[in-house]
C-alpha cells in the first residue's frame, strides 16, 4: 500500500494482479528497469511467528505501541510493559533486565532484519522443494493454491478432472452447493465440568482421501434418485438438536430446523436422512456416472512429505490445503487497471464496460466488468487475467465430508456422556464430569484440558488453564490476564451487551492511503444469532425457520 501510494503520486507506471483487494504482485516500470514485487504471504500463508517456531528461529518481541514519531531516536530505560502486546510478566522481566538500556532505532532495525531473515529462510527452502517438482511452476504462480493446483493437474490428475470446463449454468448450480465450515456456540460449562479441546489434524487432507464424482455429468429433472452421485436440489425438513444441513440466510451460514430448500451433495443429504432428516420435495439433480479416489495419491504424497518435519511439514500441509482452496476460488467478475491520463481513461470507456473509476493522486483506477466486449479489448492490451475454470464441485464435496466428520465427532461426545460447547470447522470444545485426556472416542483422542471457559459467539471466546488465559477474537490484541477474563465472563452472564477493549491497533486502508492508529474497540457480548441461548447461557438450541423470521 505504501509503495503504490508513492508510485501514484510520482506518476511511475505500474501493473498489478489484485483479487478482492488482495494484491498478489506489482510490476513497476522505471526508465528501462522492470521490478516485480510479489506477496510472500500468498506463497507461505502462515505468520512469521509460527514459521519461526517451526524452523527453530524466534520472532523478536517488540514494543509496537512505543513506535511513534517522537520515539524514533529514543535511548534510555527499557519501555514499560504497556507498550507490548501479548507478553507475559515473567517474559517481560527477563527481557527488561537483559536490555536495560534501550536504543529504539537499533532495536527496530534488528527486529526488521530478524523478520527478513526468517522470511528468507522459509522462502529459500520452500522454493527449493517446489523446484524439485517443477522449476517453471513458481514463475507463473502467485499463491500456494495456484502451485498446488498446477502440480496436481500435471502429475496427479489421473481422472482428468482439471480438463473439465463448466458452462455458466453448471457453475451457478454447483456453486450453490458449496458451504463453508461449521462454526457455532452450543453452550457453556457448568460447575464441575472439565473442558476438553480436540482438533482433527489435517481435516481437509483426510477428507480428500475419500471418493469423489468424476467422468461424465449432466442435469436431471426426471427419474430423480437421491442415491445418484452428485448434487440434488431439494426441500427438506429438520427437527434435530444439532441440525446437519447448512443454509445461507442474510449472507450468514446457519444450521436450521424447519423446512427449507437448498442444493446439497449426495453424501451429506443421505447422511442427513440416515440421522432422521426428511426430504419433502426433490426438484432436480446434477449427476455423475462414476466416483473414485481422485485425490488419494496426491494427498498421500504430500502427507508423507510432512513427516520429514520443519520446511517439509509446512510445504506438505500448504499443498494439501492449497489444493482444496484452489477448487473453491470464485470467478472474478471485474478487472482493475491503472492509467495515468484522461485519454487512456476515455479509451477504456469507449472499448469496455466500466463499472466505476476514480482518481487517486496522479493516476486513475478503473474497474472493468468482465464480458465479451471488455475481453476482446483487454486481450489486445495483454491485461486480461485467466478466467477460473476449476470445478467447484470438489470444494463442495470436501467441505461436505468435513462437516460430516465434525458431526460424527459431536455424536461421539454425546454417546460418551459429554456435552458439546463450541465447534469451528475442524475442532471443538466439550465438557465431561471427569478428565478424558488421551481417551479415544472414535477418531477423537483428547489432547488439551482447560479449567474454565466462556464461549460468546463464533470466533469469540476465552479459555483458561493453570498456565495461561487465551482469547480468541478477530481484531483484539490484549493482555489476557485473569481480571479481564472474569470481567468478560461476568458481563456476558449478566447480559451486559458491550465489552470495550482499549487501545487496539488498527490500519486504515483506502485509496492507497495507510494510517496506523489505536482506538477502543467495542464487541457485542450478547449478539449471537446462529442459535438461541437458554438455561443461563449454559445451552443453546437451533433456530426453527418458523421462529427465526
């Protein structure tokens, strides 16, 4: 963002590849030099802190809140603990004694250098592994999803699923069957319940070992059969404590009771029927004649690579998850181009369908609708990025398998007299009257135990054990002390609707203008709308469509 802001101010020509406001690369043209900058996070989608831990290097601790103009050349006593995010008092004491005299400029440079060192180490090693498979592949790949898809299509696509193209009618039908992971609050612990945590290691890789549709496919409107391999458009009725089928309402993913319509994979629909669900009407289907282990060899290869550890573990995991993600990519409906004068703008206005344009500094950013007219012109300009023709049905099936596996885990907990509190795609928290640590229940072997917790809404909860308190909440960075935990818990149970987290770091980004600021962020404690709390918030029940509206 900072680089592009400078380029637009100085009228230095550049091109980019951007999707959903994520910049994958920038190509800068200056005199006779071309510089291409690529986003390393798209290649290695993991934090530097986690990467450093996995490869044996520590990311430095830094007083982010101390960073401001007046402190640029600060030298003196070690900064107070209030300037550090997520640091334990013991850790702070050790660090402050070690660096009693603090040179902010030097520490800043050392911090940045250490980040670059970690990034260089991981990129160098990961790229070496990629080049072992195909030296050309990384040149035209800007994300791990792209790398994994190309490696799969070249070396493992024995059933030719990557060569199948979808027309718009097929794509729109299949897309409606693709839902994300399941993330819900089912309740909170009662006195005496021991909180257990479990996650399915490599959930998507596990699911990719199953059978998938392949071969010839077509629509059916007669002789409909729910056992047919493929997708089915149906009206269903659910009356379950933990509903199975997903549905979108107001752009949110719900698991509802009552009667509703949707398009579902045959595996999830039949699992729903086996567990007491009913199909009221069957409207149409998109069926395949065959199914097979489409991804099994690919997954086994990269799962085996993970066993080597360190860089290979990171690479293998990213390759398995990246392939799932590559089939989930949506078709881009817009192309964004940058021009530097009104004559160029007029050329685009005359030859393409321009959705919007705006002037930023000394350049003009144009959003162009992708259609035949625009494509014909942009092809000549060499600016048209390839349409995504990956079959989303495989992402739909993988996520269906994942939800079934998660639901089977929930049933196993209940069968063993446990109570489910929270789930999120490939993990869940549950409570038992006694510790079940390392006890096997189906696929589940409990790996962590906590003494207290409060589950507020999806992606927002506190958990506590004897060693530390952890908070999970998007955009919140705070010292996770016991007083804070107890305050949140008290306010939640007393139906106080808002919780203020003071001095939260945020970045304001608009039109290439970047501003770092700290502000007080307010989170809603009683806004959970995916299920209904009852029994003093110890339990929840599913919405029924009749009561939801």
